[in-house]
């Protein structure tokens, strides 16, 4: 489905890709002066990338699954009682 189109960059520096791409996020990779590759997709914020590295996501899924099966315990009571003495 490869196609080529000639577009003119407007005076404001913008190029329209068409209404079908309105509101979509794109990655623009400038590979050389005057050469860009544009890819549409969903992108991960830098602060969340660690989730998708190594096996962090599976660890998080495992922890969430465990938390659904195990009710929270009030394990701070002994500490609080010792502090009040």
C-alpha cells in the first residue's frame, strides 16, 4: 500500500497529512537534512518506559494479581503501640 504524495509546507511550517490522521500521535524521525520518516502510533512517556523493560510488566501483573487474592493486613498496630508507650 505504498504511495507518494507531493505536499507543500505552509508558511507556518506545517504539512497536512489529511483528516484521517486528525488527533493521532505521530513519530517524526529526521534521518537526514530534508528527509523525514513519519510513523503513526501510540508512544510511551519517558517516565513509564521502565515498565516495558526487562520483565517489570510481568512483575507488576503478578503483584496486582496477588493483591486481589490477599486482603490488606494492619501490620502497623504493634509499631504504633510501641511508639505510644
